[in-house]
C-alpha cells in the first residue's frame, strides 16, 4: 500500500508505460552483452514484468545482436541465466577470433611486394643437347 502511494506521489504518470516502451525497443546496439543484459534486467524489474522464462528468453534474444543471438539459439539452454552466459561466451569467442580472421584476409605489405611480380606458371627450361662431335 505504501509502495503504491510513493509511486503515485513521486513518479510521473507515464513511468510504467515509458519503462515498457524502453524494454520493447531495447536492442544491444553499441553495448557489449554484459551491458545489454544489465539494462534488460533493470527494465524487467522496473516494469515488474511477470512472464514465463520462455517469453523472457525470446524478448532478450530479440534485442541481442544477431551475430550473437543466432549462435545462442543453436545451443541447448533451459533458463534465462544460461542464455545470458551463452551470449557472453559467444561475444568473447567472436572477439578473440576477429584479429586472426583479419590477419588472414589482409596480406602484409611485404607479402604484397614479394608476390607482385610472381607468376603462377613454371619457368620453361631450355633443352640442352650435347654438342655433336
């Protein structure tokens, strides 16, 4: 009862609607997975959202960066907390892999100059015949 009176007195009339709107439109964007998860959980608490675990997971994955969400969806999970951990692991793996992929796709300047004049054809050998006596 006291909680309701405090909310009515100190919160704007549209507070709950604003929180729901923020939660509905929340996407990872420039946030890392940990920051996105924290913001998501904060908004769920602010909205006092009472939904099933499956609904929360779907809502969370819907805002998670598709590069991570697509991989997480392929994994086995039962709980929201497991999905959050998987999302963080996928993000870390992709970040750790990124420099290696970058090195493979871009040859070093030295490789570019060495390979510039090379040809894939094998050099032709001259046939040498011994002089006829």
